[in-house]
């Protein structure tokens, strides 16, 4: 589900690879695995982390078929697990680099945006947050991650515009930091992570990262009621046909 490889002279870089089905769709189990891996990294000797995907996708976002099949009961388990996975990745006080190897859609985009530096492979991969077209809102932490990554104005345009972007366009709006050749992606991500870990004392980096992200996490906690409203809407969309119609429309393309 998540494969880990420690690289570097002393294994100081932990490379986490999503390996969950053909497009790394996010379900309860993958979200729980992401949370578990990032929580372990808090006390892990690895000094920095690279997260990447497999095949043609970083992650295509929520597994909508699983969501529709599971209905409201599944939503009660899934949405908190999704929020927790974003939180675990976002608050890790170590350097994190995302190596986006292909499509990073909706939740996949948010996961990539939790990183300190995001690299994306040049090519046909798309990245963005079309969640409202699915008919459901993000949990609060996802909004805060996107606001932190691209800023106050751009994040509203991303969320409400519900578009996906080419690597070059994503870089232009600050959604990714660098676009690199597919064959160079992982090596450059590892080198970037190594540089972040080597150039600053670990405790100083961790304290500074915590300071930078504190307000986003505080707002997430302050507006926890937003997630209650999101649960209701996700439960409604699981049965009223909107999301099923959306899924049919995109799978016909």
C-alpha cells in the first residue's frame, strides 16, 4: 500500500511510494496507511522524507466507487481518515518533498501540497482540486493546506474554479515549485530533501516549520464544525445520484 525505502549514506532520506491500485485512489485503508507512516516518522531517525506515487499517478484522489458502494456508513469512517492523513503529513516537523510523478487530483493534489517543496514530472499529468464538481466539500484541513501553499486569492480560485492544470501551469500559479523530466524526478526530489536536511539544523528547521504552519492548524481546529457539515454533504451525495452521475461522466471520456 505504501512502500518505504531509506536512501542516502546513512539512510537519512525516507522515500514513501504510494502503491495502491492502478491510480493510488484514496480509500480508508490508504488514508490510514499515510497517517501511520507520517506519525512514525516523527520519532524516526530519517531526517527528511520524499513522497511519490507509482505508475502514471501520484494519486487520482478519492476512490469514488468505494465511496458510492459504501454509502453513508463508509463516509463516517472515510472522511475523518482523509482529514487525519492530510494533518499527519502537513504537521510533520521534518523536510518533506513531494515527487509528483503523474496525475494528482483532488485529495492527491492536497497530499502533494502538504510538502515543503513539490516537484512534478513534465508530461501529461494533471494536478488540481475539482472536488466541488464531485458534489462534496473538502474537510477543513484540506482548505488550509491549499491556502498555505498558494495564498489567499489563488486558493479560492483553485477550489471554486475546480480545474486541473498541466505541470507548467501549476508551476505558474505556485501549486508546484519545479517541473522536471520524468527520469530525473525522484533523484532530484531526493537531492532536494537531502539539501533541506543538511543546510539547517534539524531542530531549527522543525521549529520554523511549526511556526509557519501553526495558524493553518489552529484555524482547522477552530472551525472543526465545518467537518460536521462536510460529513452531512458527503453522506447526501452518496445516495442522491449527483456523485454517481459525475463519476459516469468522467469515466465515459
